[in-house]
């Protein structure tokens, strides 16, 4: 990685600046490996391909920094369109989606970059879709990290169905409405909040914050306050 690439990561992912030196070295090594191993197919009209490749790799590595499988084997291919696209599978327009059967993530480049432009609006398309892929990946493995993750997801399902939690969630307006779609979307939305506004998350929903922190094995990380 070049110093310019490291600066780009730090400017778009504040997470990076709060890592120890040893964790930064681990982060950079994993980005290099992820970038080499993953197939990213760009539509011919997509601009800033190197930047997008770097930010996608950095996001995947960020979310899996506490895990052994940072290559996320549930992803074989990443497709990037210039803007909103029509999915032949869902028969709908999308900004992004994860297809576990095809092990493919699809992104709209403009919405992807917009997610990085504002680092604290709790909207990051890359974080959202990678969260889906990581959830699928970890849940289908047989090791202790999978067990911890699945226990966390059960707790999230309980909160998601709990009337009192839903009342508090609705009153706060902290999580965007899309998270109410189902528990899997709620998890992905919550991870966006966890990454972008950790202090507000911990203050307003400390139990959920602790659950996600344990699921991602982020005990090593001191969230900025």
C-alpha cells in the first residue's frame, strides 16, 4: 500500500485512525490480500475504479478485523454499476444487494461513494452489504466465532421483536426505517450505526451496542467518543 492509499482510507474511514500501530499493520496487510484475491467487475461507465476497489477492500477488512476469515468466503464476485441498476433476480431497481446463492455483492458506484462522503450519517452502502455477507459467512462455519455470532443474532432477534425496544427505537429515530424490514436488514443497519456513530449508539442502545461489538469481536478497539 502507498502512503496516499493509507491517507485515503483514513479520510474515509475514521475507524482506521483509532487503531494501534500493530492493528494498522494487520489492517494494511489484509487489504493487500483482499484486493488481490477478490474479483471486482466494473461496468464500463464506472469512474474512480482504484478508489472504489481500495474502499471496498478496506470496509471488508474493517468489519472482519476481529475475525480469522477476513477474505469472506461467502463472496466470490463484486459487481459495480455506475448508478442505480435493475436486478434481473429481484425484478427491482437497487443501490446494492448481496446474493448468497451466487456469492455476489452488487453496488451502485455513486451511492457507494456517497456512503463514504459523510462519515457520520449512519448510511454506508458498503458496510451494509458486507454486513449481510459476513452474517451469512460466519453463520455457516463451525468454530467458536460462529457460535458467538449466532448467539448475538438470537439476542438481536429478541430485541427486534420486543415491543419495548421497538417503542424506544421509534421514539429515538436513531435507526433508519429500512431496518424495520426484517431482522437481517436491522442487523445491517445497526452495523452502519455502530461504525459511523459509536458514541451515540453506546449511549442510546448500550445493550445492542455490546452485542454487536462482541459479534464482530471488536474488544481490541476503543471506539472514538
